[in-house]
C-alpha cells in the first residue's frame, strides 16, 4: 500500500497518453490537515452503504472524540463500518473506549501485526489515503480518488489484511456482542469437523436450507464474498470460545 502513490501517478500518466480512456481518472490531491479532514467528513456524512478505514497509528484522545461523534452518526444510519488498527493500538485506553462505543453501535474492529497505510474508503466510490511521496517519510497531503479501478484495488488490499486480522471487541467478547449467533457457531464447529450441510441438517433436525441461510447470513455480516472465507476467520476468531465444540457422533451398533 506504500506504493499506491506511485501507482496513482502512473495511472495519471497513462490517462494523459490514452485517447480512448473509458472513464475520467477522478482524483485530486489535498494539502493541509484542515482541508483533508473537511472533505473526509463531508464524504462520510453522505455514506449510505459501507465505510472501510485503516489507521496504523494511535489516534489522540481529542481526535478520537471528534471521530466518535462523526462515526456514531454514520453507524446509526445503518452504514456498515470495518476498522483496522495496528496490534499495538490495543494498549491505548482512549482507543479502547472508542472501540467499545463503535462496536456497540455495530462497527467491526480488527487489529493486525502487518504494516499498512492510513486509508478510508466510502461506499466503494471514494478513497482517501496519505501521500508520502517516493521514499519520503513525512506526509505531503492526501489523495482523494474516485477512479473505480484504483478503488477496487484498494478494497482488495484492505480485504486481504482484514481476513488475516484479529477481531477486537473492546469491552470483551460476549454472546451478545459477537458477530455470529450460537447456531452459526455450532454450524461452523460441524463444518470444521468435516461434516457437510446435509449431515449437519440431519444432526440438528433442520433443513439444509436453514444451514445454508445461517452460513450466508454470517458471510454477509462479515463482508465476505464467498463462504470459503469463513474458514480462516473462524480458525482465528475468539468467538470459537463462546460455544463448545460438538461431541463426537455416537458409534453405530455392529
């Protein structure tokens, strides 16, 4: 993701050379913290579907207070929000309070030990990320991108880190604030044990359609595109501890 500015510059050069571009580049460079924050705030205020954000550093308490006011409004409108932080951020008391508040409103928060850059993506239509230039350490400003191809690439990079990240529940994981339901966790335990949907349905006394719907609903909550992504999430999720694994099936009489 640190190479994104160079990719953007290359796309700009390609666009200027091409006379058959199918859509405009749709990017602008923003300078000054005040301008960047103003445009980000106006964009997130208009979010209707989804907001992704990656924050590699620990944000100051006053910054978190302003962010909570803005993010709470977004979450109450029903916008799905996924937030990625560095693993070291778990040691911040101010950030812990923020995470408790936003997860209580439906946001999903995860932490990762991987390196990543600061980025915000709104409704798959707007992306904001810092520009540090080539081999420069201090930020020169931020890019606001509306090019669909570039945003698709950024979402893919975010998603790859998200799947490998560890959920953070703030106040502590309980059955009430877990993403999965007890029934969904039971289904996941059965799938992990090697059972298929028909076997699980027979064991639980429900239809195969009920099992498939439980898996599909959880996939949608997590923002996954395919059910296969549930496997890596489940293997590292703390939600495994909320439901006991199923007992082994009874042996058949000879």
